[in-house]
């Protein structure tokens, strides 16, 4: 059987127990998600619990933090200070872009998903929504390689969209802008 180079990378990554490698990054000239209506999604977390936007977050100001594996090491720089300051004012959603798994042969999909789900369950106690096909990630125009942080107001419109490593100045700028929307 002849596999594509991407399928070979995925196969080796899974067999060696490593994290999947990204194929490429989004273009820097792609637009942000500001002004988009909140996506009406249904996804499972790493514990196989189903979450629906309409049931859990619709009508609530929400911070949505999304990332692929490469940006995951910077997630805490965003989530810890935001959750500490806004836990009583804003709902939080964490989502993982796992669309790269779709490059693997179909007969390997289940094994790959179970392996990744297990690693997430071991590493995170809070729910991380698993976007296996990348549908929600593409809708929100997420940049790969860095965490993307979106603020969706109570009416369901994306008001803020940024991405980065979560430097103090970047975080301060985001929280200042979010404060204006929360008033």
C-alpha cells in the first residue's frame, strides 16, 4: 500500500506515541472572525460528553479559546488570567483543532481519535471540545500555531478575535476591549 507523505507522518506519529505535526499555517491576510454569528455546533469533549452551543453558551457572553497542538503550550497564558478575572461574568469554552487527523487513512481514524482523546483525558480535567473535522475552526478563521481567543457577546456575535502567545500587554489589550463590551 502506498501512502501520501502526510499519511506516513501521521502513521509514524501515532505509532511512536507522539503528537501530530501540523501541515501548514493560515495565511496572515485571512480575515478575523469579528462580526460573525456564533457557530451552532455540537462537539464531544475528551470524556465523550456532548456539548451544544445552543444548550450551554447561547445568550451568554463567552470567551472561546481555540488552538491546534502547536499553540497549546501558550493556552494557560490566556486562560488562567481571564478565568481568574471573569469567571463570574463570562462563560469559557476550550476547543482543540484536530482536523489534521483527517489526513490519516480512514481505517486508522478510530485508533488515532482514541489515542488523542486518552491523552487529553490524562492531561486536562476541564472539558476540551474536540473539533475532529475542523468545521468550527474553519468557520472562526482560526490561525494555526497559536491560541486564538474570541469574545462572543450575549447576542451571539464575535466582537473580538486575537491570537498570540498571551504576553502581558496583549492580554491587557484584550481584557480592556472585552471590558468595553461587557458594560
